[in-house]
């Protein structure tokens, strides 16, 4: 899917719009802001990540899918993609568990 700033699916997404859209499918309404999503749910340490946890970076969010990988609406060039958490260019600020 394409990355378009300010959108929340179903055909285009920005990073927080993507997490908002995915969680909406499970009846959870998240704010449409990467910084606001840093305070939802409860904090989780990197060592205790589980699939579905929200990963918060500076100005960016994604969803952990297991095996040190996460899915996110990356940028206009790449769109929605899977990335390796250990080699991602931005440091992890916090992880949040909703369920």
C-alpha cells in the first residue's frame, strides 16, 4: 500500500494511520498521531515484545510482528513494509501493549 501523509487507509496510510487502521479492525480507536500513540496502552520492554505491540520511534510508529520484525507505513518510496527492528535507522523510544 502507498504512503500518503495524513491518511488512515484502507488504500493509503501514513505511519500512525496504519497502526490506527489495523487496531480499528479489532475495535480499538487509536489517535492519529505517532506522538499520541506513545501514551496508549501500557509500556513494554524490548525484551518482552509480543506480536501486536506498537513500536514508537521519534516521529514514527509500527507494529511488532515477531522475530525482531515490524510492519509500518515507511515512506512515499517504500509504502507499507516489513523491517528488522535491530537494524532500523531510528532508535526505539517505547513499545506499547494494547491487549
